[in-house]
C-alpha cells in the first residue's frame, strides 16, 4: 500500500535539525525501498523547514510508525506531529523521476 506521511517540526529546532541532517539523509537512503520520496516542507524556498513529506510503500501504518521511530529526526525530538494517510496514485502505470 502507498501512504503519504506528513511531519510538522517543533519550533526552535532548526539547529538540531541541521546538526542531524547528515544522519537523517543516510537513514533515508538505507530505507529507499520503503520511503520512495522524501523531503522537507517550507512556507517558501528561502525559509527554514517546518516539516517533511514522505511517500511510503508499506504493508501497514504500524510498519510506518516503527520506521518513523528509528529515524534520527524522530529520536532527537524534532517532530511535533506526524500524519499517516493512505494515498491512491492517480496514474499507477506512470513512473515519475523527481
């Protein structure tokens, strides 16, 4: 199943985010078969991130939650909240490079 996972970061955590970004990116790379797309969310390109978005292929929400809890960003307390939504891709046969 496909899921969209949206994170909201806690305010005042940008320095911690930056200090742990390399670990987080390496962790995402280790899980590239499950986390198909990932990236930060911002109000505008020149502002600091306020959260993140993943597209995930997983068997269940429980699987995703276990994965999230192993993410360095989760472990340092960066995330204020997480929303896990089932996602239905409109054109299943189209592969998109982003």
